[in-house]
C-alpha cells in the first residue's frame, strides 16, 4: 500500500516509478493491493497500474486482467491486452479473452492490439478468426488481418486473398 500514493500522483514519471517498484517487489500481496487499488478507481491514469498487475504472471493477475478487458476506459483495455500478450502462461483462457477482445471490443486500437497479441501467442484457430475479420470488419482491421494471415502462412486464406486482389484490380 506504500505505492498507492505514487499511483495517484499527477506526474506520469512518478506513476511509472510506482509500476516499476511494484513489479520488482515480487511480493504476492502486491498483486492483491494493485487489484484493490484498480477497483477503487483512485488513480488518474490506469495504464501504469495495469502494467504492474500484468508483470505478475499468476492466476490472480490474469483474472484481474480479464476483468480489465471489460473496463469502460479503452486505455485500460489496451493495457490489459498488452499485459496478457506478454505473460508466460498462455493458456486457453488467455486466448479466449483476447479473441473476445477482437470480436467484441468497440475500440479499434484494442482490436488491433488483440490481433497482434494473438499472433505473438499463436493459436491454431487464429486463421479462422482472421478470415472472419477480413469478411466483416472495417479497413484497418482487414489490413491487419491480411498481414497476420500472410505472416502465419494460412493456406486456407489464399482463395479469400486472391478474390480480394481480383476485386481490387477490377476497380
């Protein structure tokens, strides 16, 4: 709780210092303190707080980050996606949460970050999701989906990509 005052400080450098101190502590109680602070919403910027939570790769931290993915602040959701993508344990719960962020979040930056995170983690079902995105999402999401499909070498996407190239040549 000593870092609480640092997380509510008006200067970003001090809030970042709090994040680094809590991350370096390796104290299991620190996760609970950070989660409690986040839930009380006694902070100006949620990002350093979420980054600190994400530095603890445990079930409590993952559960808290899943909760943050439902937060009203898109900065918080984006930080949660980034934290989840950097965790060492990449189970189905993490992939499912990232897929939900891609499919359900209303913020384009969060969706793009979740696509990149799923690519970093790599899930076999990623190409199916990307193909759906190419068919139903807006231009920026489609471009990211095309890029990731090419990076992963998704053979199942070749006909779709070829048809889009053909459509582009006709216009």
